[in-house]
C-alpha cells in the first residue's frame, strides 16, 4: 500500500497504490483531510489500486461529501480495473461527475 499527496496551486492529487485497507486507514484519512484544503480541487488517482476495502470506500465517500458541501471539485482519475469500478459504483460513485479518463 502507498498513499501520496501531491500539492500544487489550486489542485491536490492523492495517489493510491496497492491494497487500501484498514491498515492504511489512518494515513488515508490524514491525507484526505489535508488534501481538502478550502479552495483546492481534489483528484484521487486510483490507477495503481489493486483492492479497496469498506474502510477505504467509506473514507473516500466522506471526503467526496465534504468536498461537495464545500463546493470543491472531487474526481477520480486513471483507468480503473472493472472490479474496483463495481465496488465504487455500489458505494454510490457511479456519477460521471466524479470520474475522468475512465473507459
């Protein structure tokens, strides 16, 4: 598992790789809170993710809700494996408003 935050100007990119699960929940939460600075758009790059557990999905859902409430852009980037798309769709992320560059 790897979680990294890239900050620049009005955009933050959070890159996730490998299996994102309960063991990485504290780090993911900390970086999501930091990434959701007022006025900064957040893009979450999931291209390198091999698995998302319910904890990770809940954290991403909460971050999306916070971004929407604050009027801040929140999108997922990269092409995702079909299984991960299914997991995110089941969690309510099916809107094309939250994805870009996915097939």
